[in-house]
């Protein structure tokens, strides 16, 4: 049987329980899952540095034998090819995610017809959770404790609400 390696790319700023849920689901169906943090994101000033995100994700995936984390920049298809990955995993929560994901998946297919995109849905509990929303709510003093891993919550508190 061939080894099925899949990349789970994203910004992960910060890692949420929705991301962790997707990692758990992905890890069950592929041989190797590589969480890949985009280094050259154009999403503006990040909350956590790439190194901090890498460290937090590393800690959270300790329990998985077939999950690793790394960083990448440039085109996702180039990174996936260099890794020998067959597919990219992306989480899809609502219809609006589809509108964002569809052109990316099609563009990636155009760039590399051999690379597939797999979509998985997180548990209903986290269908509304996004890194952007987490940061926005936390900044305004809202409680997001149940939506991110305890380690991420602790680090967010250390950063302080004003910085976000
Ligand atoms: O978590 P995000 O920010 O929604 O993830 C977006 C990501 C990292 C998957 C996407 O921006 C990406 O793949 N960037 C790498 C550059 C690239 O390959 N662009 C062409 C894809 S359309």
C-alpha cells in the first residue's frame, strides 16, 4: 500500500480547537499529516510569530505518531510536491468557506493537476470558530477559553489584550 502523505496548510494564528479537531480527523484517515504554517502570510500583523505558532502546534500534536508540523513559504503546490504529498487538507465550516476554498483548490489543481484537495468538516461545536474571530473577541475582553487549547489561551493572556 502506498504511503498517503497529506499537507494541512494554514496561518494558524492562533491554533483553535477547530484546527485540532480537523487534525484529529485527518490523522485517522491518512498515513502522514503535515501541518504547514505559511510564513509569508499577507494577513497583516500576526498575533503570534511563526516560531511561536510552530512551538504551540508541536506541543499540541505530541500525542500523534503520524502528525508533524513545519513551515513553508511560496506556493503550496511547490511545497506539497517537495514533500511528496498527494493532497492538501482543508477545513470547511459553512458555505462562505466554500467560496474562499473553491478558487484556491481550483488554482492549486491548475498549478499541479496531481495534487488533490480534501475537505473535512469540523465538529458542529466549532463550526463558527475562526482564528480571526478568536482574536477579535479576545481583544474586546470576551472569553474564548473553550475555543482554543489551554496552551494557546495561556499564551494569548501573556501577550495581553492590548497587543492583539
Ligand atoms: O489559514 P488560511 O490563512 O486560510 O490558509 C491559507 C493558505 C495558507 C492555505 C493559502 O494562503 C496558501 O496556500 N498560501 C500559499 C501561497 C499559494 O500557494 N497561493 C496559491 C493558492 S491559491
